[in-house]
RNA sequence: GUGGCUGUAGUUCAAUGGCAGAGCACCGGAUUGUGGUUCCGGGCGUUGUGGGUUCGACCCCCAUCAGCCACCCCA
C-alpha cells in the first residue's frame, strides 16, 4: 500500500509498543540525576544559529554540514538544536544563574537534530539526555558527572559498556600538542590518506582516530596528549582519576579520545558499547571552562555529558533488559445489556478514579468475545455485570490467573476495591 | 557527503523470466452468558515508486524514494 505522506527521512515514530520503554528510560534518568542534585531545564528546540556556530565551532562538521538552519519571516537565522550544551549555557548566562555563586547543576532530555545520512543508531531527529555542572573547576565534579552517567546505566541493568577518559588540557596544552603532532606527522605526509593530510592542517588530533591501516601504523608511535599537559592540567587529571576510584567506577585512560565539539577543555570522556557497530558511543562529554565566557558571562568553568536515547535502547535490547510492558489492565469490565449501563458506568468511573487501569469496550458484544479480549490484554480480573446480576444486586469477579469466580454484593464492592488498593500498594 | 547491500500481506519470510505463497498475528465459526489449548473457515497484495527491455517481469536494465552496512561524523 503506497503511503501518501511518508515520514521524513531519518525520523521515526515511537509507537505504543516502544513508547513505554522511552518513558521508563527517561524517568530513570530523571530519578538518578535528581539524586545527585541536578534540576531539570527545558530550553527551546531552536536557537539563533550563532548559539551553535560560536560554541560548537564554525569548523566542526556539526555546524558546517549537519545543522538544520532556516530563516524566519523577518530574515533572522535560526537552527534546530544539534546538541544540548550550548542552549543550556545560553540560558545560564541569560538568566544570570551564576549570580548566587553556587555550582549550578542542570539536566535535560529532549530531541536534537542533525542532517546526516541515517544509519542504525544515527537519525536526523534523535533524543538526548544530558546534564551540565556549571560553576566549579573542582575535579570532584568531573568524576561526579561521569558517576551520574555510570549509575544511570547500571540502574538500567546495562553491563556491556566501558568508560574511557582523557584530558586534552587547557588551550595552551592543546596548542603545544598540536604543534608536536604536526612535527611528528609532517615527515610521513606522503604515506597518509587524503583525509589525514587535511586533518593535519585543520585538526591534527583527528589523525589519531583514523581507521586507514597506513595512518594507524604511523600514529601508533605518535606523541601522547598526556605528555603535553602542563603541571596544573596534569594534577587535575590525576585527581579526577582519584575521585573515580573512590566512587568505584572502572575506567580506561585512552589518550586518543578526541571530542568533535570545539568547546571542550581538560577532561574528555566517552561511554562505549562495542556491540553497537560503527555508532558505538552511548554518550560522551567533557569540561568546557571557556564556554560561559564565550557566551558573554563571567569566566565560569563547567562540565557535562550527553547520551543518545536510541543507542541506549538498542543496547538494552541486546542485553534483553526489557521483559515487557508492565502497564496491564487490572480490570476488564463486561456490561451486558443497556439496562445495566447506568450502574456499570458508575462502577467503571469509581475504579478509574481509584487509579485502577480498567478496560471497557462498549462496542464489543457477547461475553465470549469480551472474555477473549480481556485475556489478550492480560487483564488481572474480569468484572461481569448483566441483568441477572443486577436483579440480585451482585457482580461477578473472575480471577483471570486461576479462573476462580466470585459473587460480590454491590454494596461490598467499593469496600473490596479499597482493600485491593491497599494490598496492591504494599 | 562517498562506496556497497536490500525493499513481496499487519509482521517474519518464500516464489528457474511463465497462474504471487506459507508461519505468526488478525477476523468469523464449533447449540445462544465465560478466556487461554484444539479443530474448521477467512488474503484480488498497485511485489517501495516511476520508466524501460520482453510474447510475458517480484525476477533483467535505468531513475527515484527508503532502510541497512562501511566510510565520515558523533548521540
């Protein structure tokens, strides 16, 4: 059947068979983030283009090739947000949240947009969860941010992932290191792939990530970032690791982690799941000590991370961590005949107002048909009210697990429902 | 953005260039007010879309759209 209006490329519908998983993941993230003292912030889905161009970086692929940019009716340039940190910092500065001299801890969940060729784990609209800790350069917070992510994944039951950390130092260290890399690779320039020749000029650190065997071979002996950290950056990184150990978080130091957004300084980290194929990063983050200043605020350090919801979902499913939808009906109400409707509807309203998920289908006729339906929906109890029952002032309640059926006095009904509520809560 | 693989019923998949099929799901029935198991019955689908080759195309060719894989990028 040809679809008249197909969904845009790289987007997807989250259907009821999936949406409860999204709700579960989001509520778990909120719960964990709140336990660490983070508060939710909700920013617009679009911003002035400059918010991203001047922070994520003019030269980054995200800004150059992947941003959904558009003009409004007055010719102003906006962009659908490609990531979550820049908007949060924009908001932080705009509302002068640093005025209280406290460390501000914020989290968010929401859709992001990047124009890229779709693949499993990579779509044009995707959902990210993330958080930002703004106002302190204490290495404890570097570890705390990683700990929130780690705790979240563990709470979901995920086993198959690793934490990789690195420090790219302050801008001075990075500059020194870039020079060292250029010096190292320059003599080998003829052996490098064309991409890497470009990288050598634009962003030498990217060479370390190249998958071409020839480049890999050369970069194997390349100088390590960690040898180019100055004394204070070195101490900071060592302390981050100390705090991670105190928090009981296993990690790997990977000097080749290079983050793609320009604003990162010092600590950078990634959460990797190698069963995910090419899109193997569950999430990542790092410190951005110059970003608030770039947005016109006063010199304020910060650190944060973001993770992809869909990739997490794929990982959870690989590990079979979803057993099913727990939103099953408590009751299925079968009302037989028009005469019983006034009483039936009053009872159904009563159940629902007591927060019992109660199914009722006024169009389905016949007790057999409806029993079948109750069974398919996996209802716990079926309530049957026909004219015979109404005449005797009773209702039938059938336990769908063992097939036992009881007659209840209508007067006793509310009392019994109340007691059910108590027992299901305990 | 580059290269490759794929596209058939709600879904998972069949069908040498010669009448488009099966499992699951769904709907109906097996003496009228009781589910799950069983049995019986129920499918004319623009074979993603548009062209072309051919007596004849799900099958071959071209284009296009979409998904997937690798690159790239990163969540």
